[in-house]
């Protein structure tokens, strides 16, 4: 697990001490998240499309319909920017100006590659699924030939990468600390709800532990 080297394009400019380039921080963010935003230009128009991803080692996997413009465009090897964001809390200051958000985010620059080899593609789909819900792949029906044909899988190498992290409470101007207004952090996070069984679920089917105890 080697750290990332900031480049001219990934050097955090605003509040640079929040910039992180160590692999541990980057991978931890990528492993807690499973939604990213993929930025690319098609026909001169920039698009930023939300999508799921999986991370394994130094690769990010994207998948979807073979008809998807995003995947068709990216498979041509054009430059792409992928952003992942986790929101940890609202930072409530005494002044409007010093309000903030505690967050952890990652920006990845590079070019994606089509995963074509059928064995590698199936493995990528397994890793993608396991990234989002560990334990699921072994229980479900795996994609058949036709489903594989209709699915595009891309891999994006984690090479030019930055993370940015904000933690802690508000930092107010000295004269504002006397104000009688609540200040602090309202932590926010993703929580699991109660599983809702499918209407056609066989009544005796137990809920697996990986669903009952799901957490990121
Ligand atoms: C949390 C999340 C996870 C997703 N995971 C996947 C995934 O793993 N694989 C996958 O293929 N797709 C995923 N999607 C759907 C994805 O965002 C696109 O809608 C999908 O890829 C369709 O692409 P397309 O090429 O047909 O759309 P395009 O042809 O690129 O879309 C045409 C236009 O439709 C509109 N549009 C498309 N998608 C969205 C959107 N999500 N929200 C609002 N407007 C939109 C935009 O205006 C866009 O320019 C996910 C979406 C969300 C929100």
C-alpha cells in the first residue's frame, strides 16, 4: 500500500493542511463509501454522473449497462475525474461565515479501462458487489452470459489521487464567542433501517447476518 504523490493537479490549494495523500486515509474513505460522482466531457459538454463503485487494492471498478453513455464514453480512454464524499457533520458556528461541514472526500484523476477478459470481468463484478455488501455474492445467482454481455465494467487505477478531511468544531472570531447562540457540531451519518422483505420472499427465508448487522 504506497502513498500518493501530490501532482500539480491534485495539490489541495485551499486549507492545504486538510489535504491527505496517504493510502490509509484514501482507502478508508473509499471503503466506507459506495457512491461516487464521475465527471467527463462528451461532445464538448461536461457531465457529472452519480454511480456506484467498488475498490479493490489500487483499482476502482465502475459498472453498468453496456448502453450507458458514461461507460461507453469512458471506455474510449478519455480523462475522467471521480469524486467520493462522506459527510460527517454540520459545523455550527456563531457567525454565518464560519459555518462548515465535517467531511472526508477523495478526488481521483485518470483514465478508465474496459475490463474485457470474462474471468477478470466476473471477478470485478464480485468485488464490486462485495464492496457494497460483503457476503452477498456467495448467496446470489451470478450473471449469465447474456447479462455479462449487457454489462460494461471499467477499472480506474488509483494513481493520481488526493483526499481532503475536515474534523472538529467551529472556529469563530474571538468577539463572537460571547454570543448567546448554540454552537458546535451536529454529527450526521448513514444509518441502517429495518430490512423490508420483498413481497414475493418465501416466508421462511431468514435474514442473513450480513444484512441484519450491515454497517459501513
Ligand atoms: C446512488 C446511485 C448509484 C448508481 N449506480 C449506478 C451504477 O452502478 N451503474 C450505472 O450504470 N448507473 C448507476 N446509477 C445511475 C446513473 O446515475 C445513470 O443514471 C445511469 O448510468 C444512466 O446512464 P446513461 O448513460 O443512460 O445516462 P446519460 O445518457 O448519461 O443521461 C442522460 C441525461 O439524463 C440525466 N441523468 C442521467 N442520470 C441521472 C441521474 N442519476 N440523476 C439525474 N439525472 C440523470 C442527465 O441529464 C443526463 O445528461 C446510479 C445512480 C445513483 C444515484
